[in-house]
C-alpha cells in the first residue's frame, strides 16, 4: 500500500479490492457501505509514517491504533454473523443493558483485541480491514432478512447490522480525517443516517437538521 503526505493523492488499494461493488443489488450492502470503506482507504493512504502517531477524536487512540481497531472490528462482524443469533454480541444486546454499560463492555473487548494484534504497520491493518469489510458485504446477500440480534424487544436483522457497520466505517473515516487535521463528510449523509436508524437501536439519535452532524453527535464525536 502506498502512502503520501499529499492529501489529494488517491490511494490505489481501494479500486481493485472494491471493483464490481457499485450497486446495492450486487451484494445486498448499500452503496454507502462501500463508500465508507473507500473513504477509510483513501484517507489512510495520505498518512506518512509519522502521521500515524496523531491523536484521534477518541483520545485513548492514536491513528495507528484506529487502523488496528478497524481490522479487528471488521473481523468481529464476521464472527457475529457466523454465530447469529446467539453470538457474544447477541447475548450482550439481549440483556437490554444501558447503552453506557454496552459501550464499556465493547470498549474492553476492543482494547483486548487491539492488544492481541500482530505488530504490523498501520497500512497493513488498513489493507486487512478493506479485505475483511468487503468480504463481509459479499456474505450477507442471501441473509439480509435473518435476525442478527435484538435489543429491548427490537429485532435487528442482518441488513440492520450491515447498516451499523456502514455507520462505523464513516464515523471512523471522520476520526482518521480529524487526526490528519482535515474534514470528512459522506457523499450521502442521509443514507448513513438511515443506516444508524436501522442498526444502532441502543443509542438515541441526537437531533440536528444536518443528518451527518446528527450521526456525529449521536456517536459522541461532537458536543450537543
């Protein structure tokens, strides 16, 4: 994977890995899902080796940590799909726990997985993320209507969980861009907001006329 100090230089990785994934009908994943993967690949491709030390909006993580987290969480989505509807995520969500309790448990899981990662360069973690996240979209086509997990009586389908992944990719693209001192906004913020409503029932949506700002505030990235 190439990387550069130039923010405008496109990263070559995304095109071949994501070829043939332009439409929702091909895999069942929304276009916005692939847009999130591409955004992460493009933004990460602009980091120099020293830039990976920058602090992200998640103060406990540097940009290099976020690259590792993305690799871990993409693999987690595969595990959750393999074990649905009785995965470890399903059991956690079925408890109906308070959103802060869920966030704390997921944070501990994230920290443990990050600590167990091989000490690869951040760009290798990003490449692994792109492959894993793209493969996940290819798997879900026949499974979209199946239950994935439930939260306080609301059943989230596999399609809804793909929506949650879509949100995660775009929010973390914003995190990476922020670490680099740049801005990021999805091409279709309304689609990302719809993905939130479909797949993130445990977190209330914060009001804002701008759908992207609503997602960022709801994820704790911006003050109310």
